[in-house]
C-alpha cells in the first residue's frame, strides 16, 4: 500500500539505504527515443540503479531495480518512492519489488504533482544540461555510452552536489561506513513545495532556501 505521509516527511533521510527514489525520462537520438530509468539513494544522491530501453514497459524499471538491489542490499526499513506511472503501478514491478525487497514501504507522488519526485526530476534536468550528446544528433549507442560515463564515472564519483553541501556522493558513502571524512550527526531533508532545504547537525536544524534541488 503506498505511503500517504506528507511529502516533506517522506523526503527526510537520516542514513544510507533508508529511502530510494526513481523516475523515467526520455533521451532524444538521431533514430528515435531512448528511455532511461534511474534509482537514487536519497541519502547521498548516488545513482544506484539505472537501465535503458527503447520502450516504456515495466521490465525497464525492473532492470534498474535489480541493479540497485545488487549494488546495495535493501534494508528492512527501506522506503521506495516514485510517481504514479503505469510502470511503477504494474503487477510486474510490484511483484519484483516484493521479491527483492520483501519489507519495503511504498511511497507515490500525488496525482499530477511532479514536485513530489523533485530529486529524480532534478537529476534528469541536470543530466540533460551537462551531457551534450542527448540533443538528438547522436546515435543511440553514443547516447548510451555517454550517459553511462556520466553516471558511473562522473556523477557518482566526482560531481559535487549543492544539496550535499558541495560534497561528492562517494565521500558521504565512505563517511557513513566509517571509512572517510564527513559531518558528524548529519541528517538532511528537502521541503519540495517551498524550495527549502534543511540540514540538521547535532540536533540543530538550519533551513536554507535553495535554487538547485539536486
């Protein structure tokens, strides 16, 4: 049953693997569209699962979910958030989610409200700005390679994120496992309707107005 908590509460994140968000976008090539599904860990904005297909069938989302579960074993208190797209509502995806994440909680955006999935939407906007091979003049294979390199070699490992205080995802991952530097007592959350981002450090909440949500 989808979670019906207020959006702001759903997007609070205090530890790795607590909340995953997912969405689908389309990328233009010189021979038609490619569809890209991503799954982000809300804690550090790491893209933990992604998949390409040339249609919008449910198995597209299932492939991304399988990658996410392989790379990051789902925790017992995982919350999975998505919009209300037919792929996420399909029996195929619901069965896959139950099989790979037996104790998962579901959260879905309100009908017709893209703000409820701001983190995933913002990732796609950033990708389309920063990857110059998705403007429609390249082959599907060129776009696949470019997006793969952007996600795996740049975004997850080198790109600094304003939402994370200009840290890189891998640094926060190392901190959460005790293998690197970070901010002690750090939790964070995003209030999508207002555009405010909240840092909570050692129990003290700092509310900041931000322009880039990703």
